[in-house]
């Protein structure tokens, strides 16, 4: 199956994947009521904007420090922790995250 770079037309589908994977991957790491409140329609504008504006040679992501499974997944895909750590409490509960970087593909 060929893989192509995502375009702004893919934003709605990516938003669904984003929300459903958060709900599965973060179960047990963040409060259930927060995960249940997530809606793809809330994420679609951000995906559309990112897909429209992304032209950078490298990318970063933040991953929960406690989520070893996600960290292994990202590291296997070429993401490398760069030493930065933060605690994000913007959702009403603390999430300790580590920052990872990788060279963008198709940027």
C-alpha cells in the first residue's frame, strides 16, 4: 500500500485518528472523563492549520514520560528524546512529558 504525505483535505480523518488513539493510548494515564470529552471536531481545525502551514525541516512532539509503550513506538519511528521535560497542567491534571525530535519527511 503506498503512503503519501497528508494534505489539508485529510484533516477530518486525522482528527478522528488523533482522538481515538488518545482515548486508547492515554487510558490509565489521564482521567477517563477528560478522554471521554474529546471530540474530533475540536481537533480538526488544528490539523488543517498544521497541514497547511507545515514547512519545517524538523518536527517535535511531546510524549507522556509514563507512557513507555508510546515512547518505544516513537523512538522506533526515528523520534529522539532531546532532554527537555515539562509538566503540562492545562487540562486540570498534571502530565509530565518529554520532548522528542525527528527530521521531517516530505517537509
